[in-house]
């Protein structure tokens, strides 16, 4: 079956040349052949073996499929295993599995072409935590049965709160005593102890059992119960202002830790509370953002969360002043000072106090700042050192320094004044009276003198009183006025008699000076070496005007920038380019309007720095549940607002307010060829539109519609999920959905596909005559048929005939039983001479089960 095709050359083959021979193999049967080819080269013999093999397959499969560690979130995860065919002909394979864990293997059988690879997909469901170690059997053509191991570790998604820096698990954080309006921080570490990413958000449980706000826990139970105002004063408190969590949302990578800062800022309630101390017990829950389990009523529950208790106490500043708060200083004269010794005492038993006095004119404080320990005192000297005469009544501000939050920077504490105490200082400064002696001017008039130049007072620089010397008002008389000057202008300046020493100084040329009596124009000598020329005067005026215009332009530019800045500050939908409360009168509102404003405020978007609280979520959720929309929703964003909203990337806090569930949709027992429906509820608690898109690649869920929906703000709706199958068995598959085409989620669909089935109320019937009827008459009774399935069942009664026959009949013989309904059938025994007293029927369900019914007639023979 081997054939050699070659032409031997007559001449020897020269060096460097070659000769080609062909060996042809043509098998006549399916068997392997072996032969040899002898090659004679002069005196050498070369033996070339020939092997003729029939075409066969050689299949090879991987021995293990490892899914690793995965999260128990009800998602169907897949892995592919390869079957390679290294042979020259196609080979078949068959996979079988008979374990307890549901494994979906596609394809379970097939053909692998030569020199190719076939991929087989193996799916497992991560519905419950467990360790999967299963074995599937693979039958490969031409080989013995091989085994492939399937391994996976399904774990819960665990979020832990750890202490910093020790790393221990925390259940409670005690902030201890903190002054009202001040703050104290503690750091924790959030740890994602799971192999997948985790989106988390912090929610403050403001309505949890065991929470306390503003209560003195050390008081007796009777005292607390008698305080009827406790509930009213804590009911409207915004708890999110007491606790700050930075950050309050985020994403944790697998096995990643993230540092979180908690800040406690107690607030004093505006009530007349006899107890200055207020204790707080709050619960902060860190929840994972994702699918919601359970029914619609349980959509608010979250399976993966950790709760942290927060305790702390709020204390007022108890700093007393002795003497105080009104401090009166002894009267003193200018240049003197008086002092008062004041004792500052910290009455608090828990916290020290740091004080700082603000600077005040005419008063000095030593020391200006300091720190007083608990139950300790410190002396401070107040000094009154006036700089002018008068009575001084000032308000001295005492700042209490501590750690607090800044509005612009909520992540870090800063040292600032969180409390102020006011003292009242009263001091009087008197003047010293001094006798002033006057002496006659000997004739030399000084540069500074009175109008007449006759008397000069000693010590005028030290005396504040005016010298009691009369001044002649000659400027208002015309007794001595020269007749030539009687018509002089009234705007001329009057010169005093003793100003001749200054008359030779350069003066302004446009002003005239006249004497005090005769009104004669005074002579002013202008020195040309010191005075300005006309050109210089004009240049000086031009310079003044230039710089005046320059300063005015700078001022106008500054005012324009400030106006533009104010425009951008107030140019929004809230202020509408108006300054708040500028020229507006406060409106008079009623209690009804106040409640409406509160409701509208609750619906506003929450600040990113504020915590979500359970009451806020419940309030918003109740609003959404009242607005149920079942029809009229669009499949795609159409308006401009919808398109803008549906392009938004939502934060973890916003995703936490969107509820799509249940995450596990259990159809229960479902008849084949039926189409039951379950509701996938969607609740949008945001103030923007969201776009929900469902991606279904499962044949059993292809009847679901619609697959795309735009949900308006604060709206509740649903999408009907239709399940239909033709194959009995357990069904577990998941489909995915997206929010705004960015955020993904999934829903697990569980069902058990069964055939139609009917049940009987009894498998045996005893028929007896009714009272008052003859024994020869018909015996009658009834049997009830139940349909426990979700699909109508078609049935037929078929009698089982024996040699003796069958004297029983049933009506109706055939029919339908609606889903979850029942039907009553009547059984009749017809008595006769040879009628058998027993009979049997088969209840045959179309494409379903068969039940046997036995009937007996109880005949009473009277003698």
C-alpha cells in the first residue's frame, strides 16, 4: 500500500545537486501499516522506515477551573475551559455532572475539529457563602473518562471599622466631654475585607432605639420620664450637625483601608434645662451601595453594613469672675492708672479652659491669655490707664479658645474662639485744675499769641482750659473803617495786628488781607526767589488735576470690579440678582407656611459634607411612594432637562437613594409553557431624572418589556419581568441593568420549572347510600381536584377496566382546572346484579402527572 515514485538518473549525481522521490500511501483498510524503504548509495545501504497511520483525534482538556474568591452577591459568574484537539480528525466530547451545586455547562457535548480548540463555559451562582469543590466528568473520544475539578470560595462582603493605629475592631467611640460649639475629632479606618470593590456611604441612625440626644444620662429614670419637653426639643433637631464624617462616601478596593475622620460638635438646646450637661448616644452605619434584598417593604435594609456607636457629652463653659461681671475702677486723673485684681475660676470638673482678652482702649489686662485647669483659679490684673478725660463704659470681650470647624474647611479643626463672655468696665478720668498767671507783654509780640497780644499765659501747653481773655470783635464794626475802604469786598481776609512778622512771607496771590480796624489792604511782599512763577503755578495745578483724575479712575475701576463680583455672587436662581434682605421687609408667615417651608427644605439636595440620616431618607422615600407612575414614561431621554440629568455621574450618596429590587427575584414553582410575571420595583428619591436600561440575554426572560425607562424625580414605578421556559428544572440566572449608562447592577432570577400537576382531596372514596334511599339506587359522592401550579391544567379521567368491569363513573370526564383553583367531580356507583363494588380511575394530566383514585361501594344487606 506504499508506492515509490522516482526516476533514477543514468549518470551519477554530481556534488551540490539533489534528487526528489515521492512516497505515496494509499490505505485499503482502517489499520496502521509499517514498512521500510531501502536506499542504495553505491556501497552504502540506508534503511528508511515507513509508517502509515489512519487519521485519529487526540483531545486534551484542562484539569482544573478555579474561580478564586468571589462575593456572595447573587451574580452568575463564568469561566471558560478549553478542549484542544491535537489529532488529525474530529473528536467528540461529553460532560456530565451529578453534584449538589448547580452548575450550568454549555455546551455539554460537541465535536472538536482537528487542530482546533473548543471553549466550554461553566457558570456558578454566588447566591450563598460556601466553598465549592466539585468534579465534573468529561468523556473524550478515544480516551478514558477524565475528571475536571471546579473550585471557588464564595464569601460575604465584609466591611469593618478598625481603630487607628492599633487596628482593632471598633464597636463604640467615646468622644468624652466637649464644650458646646466646639469640636473634637476621632479617626477610624474602614476596611474592605472582601475580594471585590465596595462602594460605601455613611448613614446616621437618628431614629434608632437606644439613641439619646441632649439627655443627662446620670439622672434617674423618673426624672427623665417627667421631663415631657424632652421629646419635643429633640424631635426637630438636625442630628447631622452634631456628627460630621469626612469622607462620608467612597469606594474601597479589595482589601483596602481608608482613613475616616469623625467630628463631634455638641449643640446647646434652647430650653431651660436645669442640668448643664447633655449626653449624646448616636449610631452611625456604614452601608454598602448596591442591590437591595427582600420585598418592597424591606427595600431600606442593607445586608452588608457595620454599625458604630458614638457617645459624648456636651458641657457649657463655666468660667466665673470675682469681681464681675461689672468692674468699676477708682476715679483717676489724666496720666494716672488704677488696678483691680480679678480671680478667674474654672468651675468645670472635666475640661480645662483657655481664655483670651480682646484689646480695649484705655484698659490693660495682664496676662491677656492663659489656660486654667479643672477646678483651678487664676489671678488677672485689670488696669485703667486713660488717655483722655471722660467717663468710659466699655464691654470687655473674653474669648474662650478651643478647636472648631470652619465653614470653608470642614475637614480639619482650627483653633478659634467658640464662646465669648462679656465683662463691663467702668472708669472715670478727671482733669486737674491749675491757676494760670498772666503777665504783661513787654512789647515783643511772640509768633503765637492772642488777638491783642497783651497777655501771655504760662503753662498753656499743660492746661486744657481756655484762657478767659476777651477778644474785641472789631471785624464786625465800621467805627474805624477808612472812608476809602468802606466799599471793600466782604470776602477779604482780616489780618491781626501782630501778624506783620509773617506779612513778608509768600502768600496766595488771589487772596487779599486787610487790617482789623481801618480795613486797609495789607502789603504782602513776594520774594521772586521763593515764589512760583505763573508757568510753575499752572504746571502745579495741571499735575494736581492729572493725579486727581488718575486716582478717580482707579476708584471707578475698583468699584466696577466690586459690582461685577457682587453680580456673580447674587446672579443665581435663588437671589435673582438681589442682595438678600436689602430693602425688603420680613414677611409674616403662619405655622402652616412654616411647615411647608420645612417640607420643601427637606427635599432640597443634601450638602456633600452633611451626613445622610435615616429620617431624611424615610421622609424622601414616603414622598416618592406617594407618587406612583405605572404608565406614560418614556424609554429614552427626550427633553433638554432629561438629557442633562441622564448624563450625570452619580455619587455613592445619590446611588444610595435609588432603590431597584428585589435583588433576588424568586418565581417559585413555575409550570413549563407558562409566563408568570414579577415586578422589578424602581424608586427614584433624587431630584433629577434617571435612565434605567436592562440588558437581558437569557432566552427565558425575552418576553420582558420595557427594557429602557426614564424615571422622573421622586417617583416610584416598576418593570414587569416575564419568565417563560419549556424545559423543567432549576433555573438560576442573572441579568444586568445600568443607571445613566454608567452605574451597573444585577438581579438574580430563581425559578423551578415543573410540569403541570393536579392533586386529589383523597386517593380512596367510599360510596354509601344516602339515608332514606333504597340500596338499589345510585351511590354518589364527590372528590375535589386541586391545581397548585400557576398554569391551567387539562385533565382526563380514564377508568381502569378489569375482568369484572367497572360500575363507577365520574363527571366531568375531562376539563380544565385554573391556576391555584379547584374543581369538584362527582363519582357515581351504579348498582347491579353483577356490579363490582370496587373500581379504579387514573387522573391523567396533559403533559403532567397521573394520579390513581380507588372507589369502593359500601352495600348494606337488610335481612
